[in-house]
């Protein structure tokens, strides 16, 4: 049976004193690298900062998410998406809002935007051209009945899955479940879908450039 459902989506704006900056991109796109450099540069200007990331890897839910990503605990991927959202809600209430209230500049590796490409990648054979199906999935992941705060600036570090896979292979860390090339390709398509659907929400940075150039590009957009 088929039904048609459509609805509007609205985002929760950041009304706190602090600025909320997010780095997005596929695994290996350089988010962690830039996060630390950007923090130092912002602190040089005398601002207080908080570095954070989603998923959190802390607390009961964050630890469980980490174990699932490392394949130490196996659950259906749809369940993982709900755990991501649960972890994100804890992160928002316990970490993000208090820091923004204190006027800190929060630099986060990932936010709710990641839920769309990663969540959709779990659905095998997702057709990104079929916007209605994609958006429906996105709506349920993005809005649920809670709203996550929209970042003031979201930087998308654009690297091809090929580059990301090469970089990840050079790192000697355990592979996570989304870090396979085939998955990264679908996730990358998911980001392209987001950029197309919400163009005003992303500042696209050439993630294949040198680290210095990338830092410069981010700082010039703050
Ligand atoms: N601009 C860049 N050029 C080349 N290699 C990079 C660049 N930025 C990061 N790297 C390297 O790529 C790997 C993945 O970077 P990382 O910051 O951990 O990515 P992410 O946090 O997005 O998964 C690391 O080994 C890092 O040193
Ligand atoms: Mg990282």
C-alpha cells in the first residue's frame, strides 16, 4: 500500500551568546585535523572555545554507539540511527547548550546533518534522485519530535571517496563500519543531496587542498 505524506521542516536557531561551528564531511575528509587548528586560531583572538564531536563516545549511549561502529556490538543499523539521535540529544542538553550559554565558540565535528547521508546509506540502493523518498527519510531523522540546534556555520570538507579511502588506509586505526569505499561513495552522494537541498546551510571547502589552505578558507568565512 502506498500513501503520500508531505510536511514542512523548520530548524531551531541558535539564540545563545556563543557561536556554533560545525565541520562535516565523509570519514577521512580532514575534520579532526582542522578542528584542532581552528580552535587554536580562535583562541588566539581571546575567545573561549569548546571542541566536541558527534557521536560523543562518552556516557552510556555514546560508548554503545562507539562499540557498534567498531563492530563489537551488533544491532540492526536502523537501531544505530536512533542511538545516534539519542546520543545527540544528550550532547545538545549536557554539552552544547551550556557552552553556548557561557558564550563559548563551539567547534563540533559533525552534527545532525550527518544523520542524513549516514542514515540513508543504511538503506541499500537509495535513489538520491528520488527526492521525496530521501526527504521523508531525512525528515524523520532530522526532526523527530525534538529539534536539534542549527549551526551558525557548517563547513563541508569536500574530498572524493577515493582520497578519503587512501587517507584512511594510511592511518593505523581500526576500520569503522562506514569506512568502506562502497559505503563512503553512498555517503558522499548523500552529502551532495544535502548541499543541493539546503544550499544556504553549507560552506563548501575544497578538502583536497593543503591543510593550510583549508584552514585559511575556514577562518576567512567565520
Ligand atoms: N588537507 C589534507 N591533505 C592531506 N591529508 C590530510 C588533509 N587533512 C587531513 N589529512 C589526513 O587525512 C587523515 C584523516 O584526517 P581526519 O582529520 O582524521 O579526518 P576526519 O576527522 O574527517 O575523519 C589523517 O591522516 C590526516 O592527517
Ligand atoms: Mg575525525
